[in-house]
């Protein structure tokens, strides 16, 4: 069988890149807030259809 050289290094490099991307800071939203925003948007759309028919 042929021996694969550098296999461990490649998989390790992929993990290092993955963890470096985890450290990027961005806006943190609570999952509940995202659900509430979605429900509020659905209510607004339904009310718009009732009060502003096209």
C-alpha cells in the first residue's frame, strides 16, 4: 500500500482554520429573539393583507 504523506498535517490544518473562524466576533442574537422577530413579521404581514387589500 502506498503511504500518504502529510495526511495528519492537512486534517490538522483544517481544524485550525475552523477554530480560527469560530473566534471571529459578530453580533450575537438570542435564538428566542429571532423566533419573536419572525412571529412579529408574520403578524405584520397578515394585518397588512387585512387592512390594505390589493
